[in-house]
């Protein structure tokens, strides 16, 4: 067996090992029931069933996502663990694609290097084991990000080879580019990611070849954008967002939300199923200026450094572009989102792989690998601990309340979890606290009404038993 074949075989075994480790870490949550948004998005959604998909399609969003739910119900029934197993499979597929993308990215830095596989694998492992992936893999509604990421990365790999794709590759890339936004509309950013790759890392090629490389991706994405626009529900959501905040004010709020999101990369122990809304300041307030003083220079470094430090520029640009669709001029009810970080977090994985590839001399290289291994172990442990929370609604919402004590929705959901377990006193305290924070909280008020009914029924049963 040749050295190249032996090396490829060993790298394949190592990748399988990372995938098996990831599956073992996240499998803790497989038996969990439907979680949080799953109730509306999957469990009680008529579009997520084989019989209701076509009849309700015109009034839904993300049709490919809903089609995957309906297909799942047809194949394995409406059971949460089976849906979640599909999410885990998509996550493992995304990990494989991230590994392949990192290899190609590192090869653009050192085309002659033969040891790009292991740094790429290390970067992919750090990405796949970060606790923030739990919010994409474990709640079934997180499939929108997992599915769109797999499709987006697949299209990008077709378009970023050393040569423009042949006919089959071009068609495949166009189809994947068309499908990705139908799973999650933020994947419309794909052509910009490809353009950024060509501007920083891509080979210096004639404009005709560059066009051959990019045209299928742009064509597929533009068709998908038209389909998204034609679905009235998408237009209604955009109109609702603009009505709540005009775009310039939405951008101000998103500056603060984005800072809170990026903090979760370095502080994964702060992750919560219901993150606290960040405090906002005016445009000229010091906290806003400080945040802009970080974000704007990052963008300038990416733009100005694309020739001298193309790998760093591409990684910074990737993160900013991946976050832009959900964190720029449109306002969301939950501005601090964890799922948008799923795609954006490939950027730190890239930089980690680059550090491992370039570390010299040997002692520094050994220290870098030891740090990467220790970080992977810590992230894996945090991910396993976080995934275990999802098996207990009480533990999950107690964690959310502890991390965001002023979040009324977290107290409401904790109260409902207590109520489901028959812990009436605890439920009353949690629901009353939710009403203290938000007197207009109808969910908490309904929960208290249900609690009183439960207490009345219990008292009646006790009287009957004593008689």
C-alpha cells in the first residue's frame, strides 16, 4: 500500500472517529420529547404531515424544511426521537463537508503541503463539538439550519475546485443553491460567500472561467429567491419585521445582539435555550461606539487584507457574511440567536486549522496540538452536559432562568414544566414571577388558570376519597 493511500485511509478512519464521538456526545438527547418551538413548527403543524403538506404549502415558510418533516412522518411516524436522529445525521454530514472545505481552504494557503488533512480534521472537530451545535441538532425545529448548511456547503464545494466545474458539477451546484434557501432563507448569502472565496482565495483565472464557476450558484440562488418572494408568508414576515423596527433602528439593535452572540463562541457555558435580550443604547452612546469599534475594523481588515492575508480575510468575511442575513437590517423577535452561529462558526474552525498547519518550530507545533486536543475535550464535555439538559424540561428551563432571570418567557416555560410534573407550588412561583416581569403575559396567566383548575380537581378527588 502506497504512502498516499495509507495516509488517506488513516485520515478517513480519523474522520469516522470524530463522527462517532460526536454522535455519542449528542445521543444523550435523542430520547427527548418535542422542545420549545417544536410544538408550533413540527408537532402541531399541519404542513409537517404527509396529508397537510400540499394543501397548506402556500401559507408556510421554508417549504423544503416542511417537506422533510412530512417525509419523516410518512417514514417513521410523528415521534420526536426519530426526527432528532435525522437532525443528528445532517449534523454529521455537515461535519464531513466542513472537513472537506477546510482541506480546500488550507490547500489554498500552501498548495504543496501534504499535511492539511489533520489540521482540517482538528478544525472540524472543534466546530462539531462546540456546545452551540446543540440548538441546531436537538430541537427538531433546528433542522432548518442543519439542512440549509449541508446544501450550502455542498454547493460551495462544487464551485471552489481548482478548475471550474464540469456540466454535472455545475448542475449539481445550481440545484443545491436552489434548495438551500428553501430550507432556511438565510442561505441566500451563498453567492456572496462564493464571490468572497474568489476574491480572496480563488485562483487567478480569466473572467470567462470565473463566470463559469459562479454562474450556476447565482442562477440557482436567484430562482430560489424568486420562489421565496412568491410565498406570501415570507413577505408578511418581512413586513412585520419592518413594522416593528425600521431597518436603520434594526441595525442598531442587531449591533448589540451580534456582540452578545459572538461572546458565546468564547463563553459556551453561557448558552441558553432562551438567551437574554441585550440592553440597547443609542447610536452615539459609548457601548454602541465600542461595539462598532470592533465590528467595523474586522470588516476593514477583511476587505483591505484580502491580498496580503487572504486566509484571515476570508475567515473574517465568512463570519460577517454568514451572520448578516439574520443580524443586519431586519429585526427578529429573538435577536440573540444561537442557530445563525452554526454556519458562522466555521470561521474560527478555519483559523484553528491554519494555526495548527503553520505552527513552527516543533515545540510550538506540539503545544498548539496539545491546546487543540484539550479544547476539543472541554468542548465535548460541555456539549454532553448541555445535551443532557434537553431530556428534562424542568432542568432545561431552570438553566434558562438561572442565566436570564429577567426573561419572562423562561419563567413561563419553567412554570409549565413544573405543572406537567405536578409540582404546583413551584409552578405557581414561576408563573407569578413571569407575570411580575410581563403583566400582559397571556401564556403565564393561562398557566395559572390551569394550575387553579388542577388544584380544584385535586381537592375534589381528595374529598371523594375521604367520603
